[in-house]
C-alpha cells in the first residue's frame, strides 16, 4: 500500500510540475510572480543545500561495478556446480571401492582363524585345563624329588651307621687305654686313689649316643617310588600339553571348507553393492541437471555481453540524469557564490554590481532548468521506485525469510493439476511431499541429493541394501560350522595309575618322628671336648709320672676323635635331619593331593569330552560377530554416505543465493533503490530550492526600479508607486536625519 501511495504522489508530481512551471513562466512574463524588475527591500532568505545527487552518482557507479563482477560470480557458481556433477561419480566409486578394504580385513581374519577362533577356544578352556596339567607336572617333579630325597636319606643313614660304629670303636679303645693307665700302682696311694676313682667312674659316659638300627628300613618305599618312575609321567603330561595346545590347529584344519564358503559369500556381497550403486538414480538426476546447467551457462555467456552493453547505456543515462541535477545544483551554488560575494548592502537594487546580478541570473537559470527537467526526473524515480521497491519487498525480503518458497510450495499454484510442483517435476508424481523450502534448507545444510530430493521414492536403498539380508548369509555359515575337538586326552590311564601308585607307595606312612628323634641326638653321650678337658685337669692333680702322661695322651686322643669323627658325624646328622623334614613335608597329605589332582583331571577331561561344544558355539558366535561386524559397519556407512553425503547440494543453494540474493538484490536492486532514493530526494528538494531561488534572486539581480520614500519632513515614512531610476527633486531638497534613516531601515 505504501508503494502505491508513493507512486501516486510521484505521478501527481510528474503531472503537476510541468503545469506549475508553465503557469509560473506565464505569470512572470506578465510581470507577476516576481517577474517585475522592482524590489521592496526585505531581509535575505535562507539557503537550502541538496545532497541527494551524490547518492545518485554513488548508486550509478556501484551498479556498473557490480555488473562487471557478474561474470566472475557466474563462472564461480558454474564451476562449483560442475565440480558437484563431476565429483559425484568419483564419490560413489570411492564408497563402493571401500568394500575391498573391508573384505581384505575380513579375509585376513578368516585366514587367521587359528589364532582368533582357535585361540579364543583355547583361552576359554585354559583356566580349566592348564592348572590340572600344571599340578600333574608338579607331582611328577615331586615324585622324582621324593625318590632323590629317599635315596639321600637312606645313603646318609648308612654312612652315619658306619661312622657311629667307627666312633664307638675309637671310644672303646680310649676307655680301654684309660683303664689300663688307672691300673698303675700309684692309684692305690690314698691321696691319688680318689682322683683315679673319679676318672674310672667318668669312663661310662665315654660312649656313642645313636642307635640307628632301631629305625625302620626305607628300602620298600624306595622300591615303590622306583616302580612309579618306570612310567614317565613328565612325558605324559607334555603329551597332554601338546594335545591341548593343538586346539587352534585342529580348528583351522576343520574349518577350511566353511571359510571358503564365507569368502564366496563376501565376494557376492561386493557384486551386489556394485549393482546397487549403479541403480541409484543420483547420477540420472544429475545428468538432467547437467543439461540444464549447460543451457543456462550458454544463455548467460551469450546474453551477458548484451547486458553489459545495455548497462553502459544505462550508466550513460543515469549519468545524464545525475548531470542534470548536478547542473541545477551548480546553478544554485554559483548563484549563491556570486550573489554572496558580489552583494553590497550599501548599493541600491538598481545599482547592484555585475557579480551579484550574475548570481541572481544563475539562480533563475536553476529555477528554469528545474521546471524543465524535474518532472522527467520524477518519472524516472517513480519507475525505478516501483520496480526496485516491489522486487525488494516481494522477492528479496521474502527470499531472505523463505516466504517466497512457501508461496511457490502452495498446492496447485504453479500447476493446477499438481499438488506439489517440484515432486511432479522430479518424480512425475505430484503427491509426494517435496517442497522448494525443504530442498533449499537441505541444500543449505549441505545434505546429499538423495535425502534432499527424497529419492527413496524412486529407489529405496534401505530395501536393496538390506544389512540383515547380506550379513545373515555370513551368520548362517558360521552357525553351520562344526568343530570336533573332543578327542583330546590330558593324561592316559598309565599316567593316572602312576599317580595312584605314588599315592600308595607308603612314603606318607613313614615314622618320620622316630627318624627325626634319632637324628636329632648328639653323636656321644658326653661332650668329648669337655670330657678331655676334665680328664686333663684331673691328670694335672696327679704326681708327675707315667700315669699323668698316659692320661694326658688319652685326653688328647679324645680331642682328636671329636675333631676327626664327631664333628663330621654331627654335620651328617644335621643334613639327614633336614632331609627327613623336607621328605615329611612333601609326603604330608599325599593321598589327598593325588586324589584332588585325579578329581580335577577327570572334571577337565569330562568338560573337554562332553561340554566343550558350548565353548565352541560361544566362541564361534563371537568370531562370526566380529566378521559380520565389519560388513554391518561398512553397509551402514554406505547407506549413510549415499543418503546424506554423496552429491552434497550446497553448491545448488549457493548458486541460487548468488542469482537472487547477490546478483538480483545486492548487485541490481540495492543500487537501484539507492539511485531512486538519491534522485527522488534531490528532486523533491528542488521545490523549496525553486522557491528560495526565486525569492533570493531579487536580492542579487539588478532591478529596473526600486522603492521611493517621501513625507520624511512630517515624521511619516512611506512609499508609493515605483518609478524609474530618477527621484523627484522635491524629495532630495532635504536630507533625512540619522534617526529618520534608522527608522527607515527598520521598516525595510
């Protein structure tokens, strides 16, 4: 409504301005409307400045400059569109080509089934099997160590028996020698007899303290352990390890055919994906779009030189319009400049200078040109205003807030038979809800053309790229996989018998306390060193002679026996005592330990024989899920890439923005609106400029006549009709006083 009102006012201006100018000219020709060259002196009027013409020059230059950028803008957008069209097949090929990478990874895992599936099964069974084999291996080592301990104890005991016998013989010899020495007649002397009797009584202590003959023999236990060792339990355990660790190899050997079938299935999936990518209508739609782009580009390149040529004419015309306004402004400015510089307040209107008169002439020339061209300028303003204003409101603003798309999406607007025009154009089915606003918004967000144009209505990739359908074939192959590893024998009956024989070998029934008690004794009943020192001390109390010397020799002999026989015997007894302790520790609870090992062995063997299938199924599903997961991830990525990323249509939205928002609105409409605003402003302000110029010109131009004053002598100041430049003589005979002249000036 505002545009219509302004347009009507502009038309009224166009119609009335020439009429007013004509009337004004006729009026002045009749010495009216300021046409009479007579002036009554008044104060000067104000000056009005008009700057609208500057806007016109700026808008004209800006429009020409932007038109020069149009070719570069168009080429840039066409380049982006061609890139979109050329890159799309490469994107599709890249997406389908990534199947090879996925397939290689899957093939690598299939070829490595020994470590992945077989290793997984082995890892699941390891906590149940390996501890049992480790216990059996430890028991085999314990059997060997037990035999060695029994042999060492038995040998050491025999050595101790021999050493004890030799010690007993040595001590007996010393006792006999001492008794012979005590038979000396000197011992019958009263002062010596007491000492001799004490020595004789102490000889009962000079004897061994060990009786190993009362200990039971270990030969039977040693024979039993030797019988156990006839079965190489360590080798049998190693066979169990080898059999158990051979599970991955067994899995690989038994799944060769299944792996070949899965690989064939994967190859067929690759062919299906390639076929699907060829059936997607993206390239078909883009091929149609390519023809439209080619035609548009050809049209633009063909018409753009003509447009640039016409723009040069437009530039010249707008420059002429601005030049006319500039001429009018120049007249006014020159008039003001000349009139102001040449104005002399003391000069009478008929006596004004040439420069002041020239200023008045320039002002009236500006008035004349204004009347001649302002209606034409307003016509240009009205036309550009109507076009620029309507395009700004109806196109630019509605495009910015997307109401333009809503209007275009109005059902049956563009085609009375189509509800949705765009879907009718794309799918030949106007009932599909495909709108201009939705397509523009999706392209603005750089979505793929498949989702933007809703191409699922033409080719539903979700149905053809059915993930469950393709991966289901792989899963069924894994479900049909049969692996038999129930023939694993951890330990045969000979090994079990060996464990049972060791359990019944009797080493846990040995009277270790008796052995420890006997080997814990000292070799002699008395400390030989103390005995020797006591014997030597008593000999020193005897008179010097053969008896004393003999007893001292016996004391020295006892010391030698201690050093040479007792000390080594003590070391042997300590060693055998420690060995017996260790043997008792190893044999403690032997039966229970062997029973537990056999029970765990039977449990593990039963699991391998009867319940391993559940582990195989679980690990097979896990392994198959890993392989299938590669393709599920890939197929999902293909689906997302095709529907959302391939052929991202932001260049289309950018091209549309460039055509409407940039080229039409910014390059053309904005300068056009600035042009009509500037020219219209300048034209409107011509009206007060004309008025002030007409009024002001009378103060600058040289008049043909001026006001005359009389009755000064009666104190009355007045004027009557104008006359030529002569003054009645009677009025000049008396000169007015200064006060009267001041009063006259106030009237003026």
